[in-house]
């Protein structure tokens, strides 16, 4: 799996200042760039929503941040990420909210846990990252923030 930032650029998968009426539509908005690029199939969206109804929002990793994802066999065509910010926080059934969504599409569980998740954790471990990302007005601002975070330790060399 490539570097998080390279994937965002290659997939053209950053959307800023989006609007959604509820968490289901926020999931769809967040996945849309990856459907458009062909990285995932639209059924991936349905799978995330169905899993959330069944298990709750298991992908709320921290205050203000959601990492919606499902299983590789639920419509993943290639490894990819999207990063989407919303004008207002999106409320979930458990009362928690997220304003930054990072959709993860991984072709295997191994990629998911050993490469993708560590990169995302590293990014979101950055001080004030939610506020910084939400305040971005351009993709370039997002690129600038993420490019200052060293993700190389999480990338495979094979």
C-alpha cells in the first residue's frame, strides 16, 4: 500500500466543507470519490451502513474523526483512502460526532491492520489535527499538513 498522501492525490479523493443530513448520507458522501475513481463499488457504502446499524459506529476512532470501512469482499477493488471534511459535525446513533471522515478501502485484512491503520493513527495523533483539517480551504492545505507527518515507517518496502 502506498503512502496515505499519495493515494489521496492519485484517487483525487479529498472533499472539503461538505454537508450531510445524517450519518448515512455522510458515509455516502465520504465514499463517493472512491466510487468515482473505481477504487470501491457502491455496495461498499451499503455494507458500511448495514454494519453500522448492526454493530454501531465502530469506526469512530477519536473525537471528531470517523474511519468508515468494511470488509475487502464488500466491494474493494484496490487499496485507497478518501478524506472528507464536513461543515458541521455529523451525529451518530451513540451520540458521538465526527467532522472529518477518512474512508479506508483495503484489499486485505493484513493491509488494513499493518499498513493503513498505522498511517491513519499517525496522522490523527498530530496535535489539533481535526481543527486544522476542518479549517482547510483547499486540497493543497491538506497536502501541506499531511506531508509534514512521517508515514514512511508504516510503508512496506516489498
